[in-house]
C-alpha cells in the first residue's frame, strides 16, 4: 500500500496538484524522495546512445527520463528502484500510456 500512496503522491506532485511539494524545473521532492524527470525528443540522443539502448532517433519520438532518489541527510541521496507509469496526450487529443 505504501508504494501506491507514494505513486499517487509522486503523480500529484509532478502535475502540480500536491500542495507543499517542492518543484524545480526538472525535479520534485515529495515524501522523502527526489524525483528527477525530463522529456525530450530522441533525435537529441547521439547515435551511439540510441543504439546502446535500442531507441529510434526521431524528432517525432519522445523519451521520458526519470530517476528516483531517497533523500538521506548529509548525502546526495540513494538511488532506488521505482515503478514509473506515464501517459501523454497529443494536440489532437489522442491519449497514450
């Protein structure tokens, strides 16, 4: 249940609906975790990186990069395994998870 509560809080924080969640341009701090997130088109990747991860480079293909760090006082934190779910809606209103 804790993971579902965290997922809900993280989702609310990333969308700006959680009061008191600290937000920077590409990170959100919530419930003792910092979630770093950014989105870009895959044509920004070098051919070597795209090949290494099996990604197609394209200005029409997006990539979401997310890392979750457990906050630990006096350190930069500890990376943790997390389940991430995302969805997008294009300008035509088409929704995709």
